[in-house]
C-alpha cells in the first residue's frame, strides 16, 4: 500500500498564512463596505432659530415639520438659450441664463469614443445635464425661494453674473461664474448675499449643486466595472485622505440614517467623478460646507433622461447657516474644476483631491508611498511615450517601463531563478528523505534542513525576491487602471489601451483579444521553463496560466500588454541564466549529502 506524503512544516505554515490572509481580506472588505463616513459631528444647534420674537428677525431656511424634501429632485429644462462660458481649446460650458448653473461642459481635448476608422469630426466628451447642473444654488430645502430673474445673466464668454431676489424681495443673491486666468479647466464661482430688509435674516438650508455623472462614459464597460469606477468624494477638516462613495454605496447602501449623518458632515470640497472625468468644487477662504448629499439618480440615453435605471452619481453641498444684519452682505467664494482626472492637475489643486484616483492603493490599504511610486512610474511612461510617434507612444511607454523594472530587479530575479534550480536539483534527495523518515516527521524535517544548509539553498529563496516586486506591480496596476493618458491611446491592433484589445472580428460571438491570449501563452511557457521541485506544483502552475486568461480577458489591454512583455522578458532572463549555468562546471552543481 502506497503511503501518502505528509506536508513539511514550512508548507503547513505557508498554507495556514494563505488561508488566514484570505479570511482577513474578506473580513476587511466587508468592514470597508459597511464603514461610515470618517467624521460625523453632532447636529447643528437650532437654539438661535427657535423661540425668537417676530421683531428679532425673520427666520429663513428651517424646513418646517412635515415638509417633504427630495434630495433627488431635478431641475427643470431651461427655457432660454444657454450662454457659453469658454476656455479656448479646452472647455466650452453652457450656462442656464435663468439661474440653473452649468448644464453641460464640452471638453475639446477629449473625444467621446474612438474607432478603427478615422473620424473627421469626432464627438467630444460632454459632462453634465440640465436636470442636475453644476454650480447652481438649490433652495428646495430652504424657506427662501428665489424668483426667476427679470433679466438674464450678463457678461461674455469669460464670465457671467446673475442677480435674483427672494419672494418678499428682502434678500438679494448675486452669482457669478468666471473662467480662472491661466487655467484650462477651472472656474471661479462667487455668491454674494445682501439683506435688503430692516430685520436680521437667518438663512439656512441652501444647497450647492455639484453635478451628476455616470461611473463611466463608455457603453462597453460592464456593470460591475462601472460600479467600481468613479464616485462622490469629499475631504473635510482633519481628514488625511478623501472619502469616496461608490455607486453601490449611494444606490443600495445609502440608508436614511447614513444620509442624515452625511448631511451633518463638514467638508472643504466635494467632487462627483466618473472613471476619467470630474466635477469638483472647493470652498475658499477657509470656509466649509456644513454637510453633503450623495445619491444615485436616473441615467441618460442619447442625451435623454432614462427613468429605468439609476446609474448616475449625484452630489450636493450644504452651505453654512448665514446671519445677515440689516443692509449687511456676505460673499462666498468657490473654486471649481470641470475636466479630466489628470493626476498632475489634481495634485496641483491639492487638498487630497488626487486621492479620488486611488493611485495609492496597496492590497486593501492606501499608502502615501504607493501613490508616490505610482506617480513616478506614470511620469516615466509619459516621458518614454513622448520619444515615439503618437500612434504607438503609450504602448512603447508601457514596454519601456516594463524593461526598466525588469532591469532594476535583475539581481533579485537572478538569485530567485538560481535558488529554484538548486531546489529542483535537490528533488530526488528530498524524495528519499520523505520515504526514509515517513514515520518520523520531525526527523525528516531536520534532515531536510541539513540538506538545504549543506547545499546553500533557502526554501524562501525563490519567493522572497518576488515579494519585493509586489509593490511595483501594484503601482503599475494603479497606473494602468486610472491614467487618463491611456484612454483612447492606440498600440498595434489595440484601438484603446484602457479597454480590451478586441480585433475587428469575433469567433462565434466571442471577441478575440490577442494580448490576453499572448499573456496566457507566455505564462504557460514561463512555467514550463521554471524549475519546480514538486511535479504536482508544476502542473498546478501550468493550469493557472489558463485560469489567468479568463481572469484578464476583460482587463484593459494596457495591463495585458504589460503582463505579456513582462513574461517575455522573464523567459529571456531564464534562458540567459540557463546559458550562464551551463558554462559552469559539473562540480559547481554537485549535490552535497550531509
């Protein structure tokens, strides 16, 4: 009867660590999904707005009991022709002249889609819609109702201003939208409030619309991929990094209790963003929003509101309570950004805004050093891409940084490969020890360690060098997943490196993606060339190459291109190491038996 081989203590420890790690990851992710916003202060006291005599001042903005307020209530369609706010060659924003804010923003530098055929006048990316505008005051939760102005906004393509009165005409609100000088996507937004009455006014409940965007503008992306893209983000006092609510958070997990807490969470800025584009507004001069609203609203289909599915992210900022003495005026200043999620631009804006790109993701943590490493690799990729024609630039950038990383890790890879070859050579001796001491596991383990020590072999020699490369892999993954530079960047047959590299034909309805297939083939070949002490382990690793094809088949072609080039370089390194080892004498490879 054949005896089963028992696992040595090192293998048992390794399996145990893996199981514990998987359980911890599942637990940690569930805690992340259930986590509450970082800062939840106590509700704002209403003592100053209660029990006042009529002569002490009118009270505005306090929502009476029983009044229904819908945080998803949309704006109505503008009646007048929109005005244009323009930053030449970059931004063309349409402004509702009756106070509806920015209802659409066209990005001149970004095409909506890319095809294999050249387009004479490709459609541009347009952000926003009139039903949930950007930089517009919302008075639906306040007891102050702004009249439609008698005159439209005045100004030119660089900026407009608009004045409105309350119903009783005792409060004047003037808004202005002005393009920021020297900036390509920033807008200065100013709100001036003036008390025209003889009483003190307390204004509470005004909201600032922050726009609505789908998680992804591409119709090709799957629902689950959409939900992991974009979000509603904010950063407040004392927060080291921004907090982001994904689509699943605002659609399925945003309970009334959680929304109520969020409405009492102070913030310095609020952003609504898709995978590659962004609406952002920041309170200037040290001001803060007193709360936020984040929810999912109905989507758009060909520019028309589609009520079938809530697939747009929507955010509103709650403005602070304001007390105005007779004749007094208050000025609120904001800086807004409407444009691409370019890490360099977001880093320059500051205030933790770059956190929304999650370039600092490492496993299920966020680390500042990982963000620095990701930005460094992105800068290197952009620099290399500029050395080549635009048609292949970013593809060559990926090849270039892969080559650089492989070169930097050559000493570690060399030691790892040599260690695995030595371990493979010891396989017959290890098998003898298992058979000889199968009834005494402790002695078998001791003899194995003596054999490893005599031949200068470490059981972890093939694994530890790989651990040092994991942070670099995560940095590259962060870069390929989030960099807008790769959006619609072509390479060879790939039309868009941010999408799978589909060929122009399919096989029985299944898209053909050569980079994913090449990745699987090179992974299989690499496993065949990799020395393994255990035949079962070799079979398992070969099977994994097939599994990885299915795992990566829907991934961006930038990632599968990197994986393919990385494995081709690994194969070249292995063949070179084999050549070096073959030049050594047999005495160098002799096994020492203790």
